[in-house]
C-alpha cells in the first residue's frame, strides 16, 4: 500500500518527485486542475470504479453493484486544485486516501451493501476567484449562481467563462445538486495544516467543526505627494496609517486566543498600495484581512476591535478608512455521530485521536449542510501548508487509508 | 502672456483642461513623452527658435544669431515626462516658463549677445526604470551606460530597448554629452513641491542645494502558511515584522528633522508582498525606502538606525531581513553666484525670495556637475506634487517667466 500511495501521490500531482522548490500551482477550473482530475479518473478506473463528471466538473468515482445501486451512498473525497505555489498534499491527500481505502477493501474482497463513492471536487481553493469550494457548493445546492457568475480572476476571466472553458455549460451547473436521499454520509480526510494533533501525541484528528472566515477589505485613503519635498509633519501617508493596524491585528488575535476557550486567528494577508512608486508617498492602500474561529462571537469581537482601532488611526494619521465585508460565513458544526464513528473505528485499529476544530474551510462544510458529514485530519510536517514544503508522511497517509477503509467497511457493510 | 501660458500649458500636457481626475501619465521614453516633446518643438519653432534633438532624445530649442553662435549658451529648461497619474506642472512649468521668457524677450525686441537655449530633457522621472534624469545625465556626461543598459521597466523592457523604440541608437547616446565651453550657465525653474516658499510669504524660492536620495530595498523573509490553521504563536509573518519598521521610519525621520538644522524626510513608498493572497500568511515582502536630505550625514544616520531596528525585528519576529542599497547619491550644491543673480533679478522686479534646499532631485543636479547652475521654485497649491491635483497658479507661472527672462536678459545681454 505504501508504495502505491507514494506512486499515486506523484501521479495525482503530475510530478516525478514531491521535492518541488516552486511548489504546485493548479488553480481551480484551469487545464492544470483538469489534468490532475484525469489522473484521478484513470486511477479510480484501474481500481474498478466507474467515474462520471457531474455538471459542475466534480468527478465521482463510484463502486456500486446491481444489488446496492438504489441505496444511499457512503462517500468520501476532497479536491486536487491548489493555491499558487502551494503544496502537493492539501486536497490530494483526501482523494488519495479515499482511493487507497477502496483499494484496501477491493483487495480484501469486501462486498459493499451500499454504494461507495470517492469524490474529487472542483475548485476548492479561493485563490483564483476569491470564492472557495465551488464544486461542493454546487453538489450540495449552496451555490448562489447569480452572485458567482461575474466574479473574475486576476486576468479578468469570470467564473462563468472559466467553467465554460472546461467544456461545461454554465446554465447546467445547478444540475450538479444531489438529492438528500442519494448520500448516506460523507467524510473528508485532509492534512491538518497545523500542529495540534502532533502536539497532543495523537495519530489523527477527528474534526468537530469548521471555522469559517470573516474577511474584510479596508480601504485607506490618504494623500499622495513627492517623497522628497513633503515634510514629515502633515503627511497623510496611507501606509504609515495602516502599519499600526497590521501590528494590532496580530497582537489582538493572539491575546483573544489566549483568553478564550476556542482559538482565533487573524491575518492581514494582502496589500495593494497606490501608486507603489519609490518617489511617491503612498496615497491609498487596500488591506485584506482574514479572521477565523469556530466561535463566531470571537470573530465578531475582533472585527469590532479592528473598526475601533481604525477610528483612532483615522484621527491620528488624518486619513479615512472604509471597510468592506467580503465574507461573513458562520462556522459549521459537523455531525456528532459521524465524528464518534470516526473516533471509534480509529480506536479499534489502535490509533489515538484528538477531537478538534478546523481553522480552514473544506468541501465537507458544504456537504454537512445536507448530509451527515465528518472529517479527519492526518498530521503534516511542521504544520506547514499552502507552501512548497507542505508534507505528510507516507505512514500517516497509510493510517488515513486504514481509518477511511474502516469507516466505509462499517457504514457500507452488510 | 497669461493667456499664452494657460493655452501652452494645456498643449504641452496634451489636454483641453487641466482638471484631470486621473492625472497625467507620460512615462519617460514612451510615445506619450514624445508627443509632449513634439508640442514643445512646435511651440519653440513658432517663437522662432531652431529645435534639434540630441542623441539622447533631449530637445534643444536655440536662439542664436550669426554674431553670437560661437559663444557659450545661456540655458534654461526642465522636462515633460511625468510619474504615473502625476500632475501637469512638474517639469512642464520649467519648459513652459523658459519658452515664455523667450517670448517676452522676442516681444520686446531683445537681441542676445550670447545664444539662449530652452532645453527639454528626456526621462527625468524615475518611476519607469527606477533611474531618474536620464537625459540630463547624458548631456552632462554622467550616465553609466553599462549600468543603465539592462535596467528594465515593469513590463520587462530595458532602457536600451526603450531608447531604441524612440528611434534613437543606443551606442550613440553618449554623443549627447556637451563640452564645458558650450554652456555659460544653466537655470531650471520648477514647482516647489512643498510649502516653504508660501509659508515664508515669499514670491519664489532660490535653491542652494539638491537633496539626493539614499534608497534602500529591504527583503523580509518569513514563512508562508495557511491563515486559518497556523496558530498566532510561532508565526513568521513577513508583513507583521515589517509593520513596526514602517512606523519607525516615519517617526524617526520626523524626530531627526526636528532636532537638526536641515530637514530630512524618509518614506516607505513601495511594498511587494508574496504571495499576497487572502488565505496565505505573508511569507516575504520587499519594502522600498526613500531617504532625502541635503545633509548627507543625516541620511546615513537614518540608514544606520533603520538597520539597527531591523536587527531587533529579526529577533522579535523570527524573520530575516536583507538590505540592498539601490541609490546612494551625495547631495549637490548649486553655484552660489548663479543663486545670487537669481535672487537679485527677482528683487529688481519687486519679488521676494526665500533661499532654500530642494528635497527632490532635478535635471539641474546633473548640469551643476559641469556648468554653473541654479534653480528657482515657484509655489504650488498645497505643496502637492506627483498627484492629479498638482497645480501652480498662472500668476506664479507669469512671475517665473519674468524672473527667467530677467536672468537671460542679464546673462545673454550686451
């Protein structure tokens, strides 16, 4: 199994070694994502699954028999798209371990009483369009197509155009929605992208909830001017005004996190400076802020603190600051029974688990809106993710395969 | 004269009103600069001057007679290129008032005993290539062609290619250098880009020295990671590490300036953040810093203070910071006698002057290396420059014309 995992991991990543200094760039709805999807399809077919593409571009690899085909499906899966210069495990690990679990069940001669599916969702990452989990939103009926349609990537291509560039029909994407009785339950395996499992000395994590973000875009408006001739007194430098807020966000999130039962993280992650020229005082800038916690009240507290700080900065630096809320998603609680089963099947295999929240959004958060859903985390090296050095050991991937196989065996068994 | 100034101002700016919310964008060595140069040529020819283009693309509008043509020239001028979304007076005012002074002298029937020139220098602003005053460097023999050749703009075009795109020959640019005995003196009129003249209640400024910059590019190297899953503790966020430095530069320059005889200004004016994506902790960033004072020791003091602060930040935020010195130009002192004459001709016209330093670099700093040179400032509204709202009143432009005409009349007279 380990050799199969290592080989299939590289195939799904379209590389011959996982050591890629520039990382992996397979943005959603691009040719690169579709190439990885084709490897998924080929690998699933080699395992004897029948693979279809739904109207949103998700690939569904299905193991059904004449006897079970009308029963609800036990499903697992994740995605194969990445951020820019990201890692080769975020998403791929879940798809890989799902296929690995099917291989294990096939190898042992298991006969499912209910259909089993491994799903490879399209366009999970938000880095291309600022919108995440497009494929699983479509499958679970959560996509707002009117809002999505004209969102563009940095090259000016709309989501609609990107979808159609993949040979899909925009007007048909909504047909990817599946009925409540089609799926019995869904579980997603993912790398943790953090260090809590390792620090707890556990083998894996059983996820109770998904921290969904509040995202703000703050527009600082100061006054441009010549860097050489404008005295320091009386400047209205947008960057000088924003700097204390960047420090504040980091410090305040750290303090709130230390004081609270549940963690909160916040990051000033994007800056667009205008005019961004050596000889001109920054006249304006846009600061993008990502705030996450499974405790929605903590996120809202930090949002209020940020706006209070902005009022202070406006006065002190003689600038104006306008806030725009890009995203405000309440956090998602996963199904308790599924979580308990994911703990118990691991325990029967001799693996210890830590129950924890997810700081990141995942496809499972959409699936959970419609079907009983759960999630497990396998450790990743140094907690590092969205980075070329992202890594999960083959041992942890193999443990993941065993846990997913055990869950499928129990749920889809006689 | 005022109507001629207003009309010619708009012609040189290629607009029908100076009210341009998006400002003026005529980067050096582009088609836009060349179009404004063509208007300069046409206007000078209408005044009876003969205009030539030198091998560096500078335009030289010359008023000579059979009697004076072998004598050294009394020259004035500036440039017509702009920063991105800049104003329509920076550079243009000097070219316009030079032509206006010739018009005044022609109208009164003045006959020059020495040739008079109005020079329109190419590519004064550094915003395209990060290199300023390319045309006047060539004329005064200060250009380092080997260093310049492969410098690129943001689109990847080299200076060499840009020069050749204007129909010039790269290998010939050095021939633009003029001999010491060709020019008797050079004076440049420019908008002040500050408020000192207005605050002193003076009509114009007589410039004693040019503050040339130290420019640093600081590379912050932290660690990218997922914004949702990386706990606040232990992050190596390059932007969080840079924020206190941005505040420090502003505060420290203000303090040094208040404590010293001569002012110093410093600006963190450019940021490139990587990856600059909402879901990823900033892994690295480049911060561009512009430091100016006519007191070179003050600039060096602030540079040392910045590096000391960086050492502190490296430890505190667990990042590395590498510094690169892009520019280190000692400040330039202008010719005392020319400055005195610029004060006395104004005084004879009934105008009061303030002697002051220039915080910005100008073409005159290159000309001063080879020929006796001086500079005057006319006020600009709110001290604002490199900005669409940059403005000098037609009254101040007309005063500038009178002062330049008086200087030319005295220096090129019988």
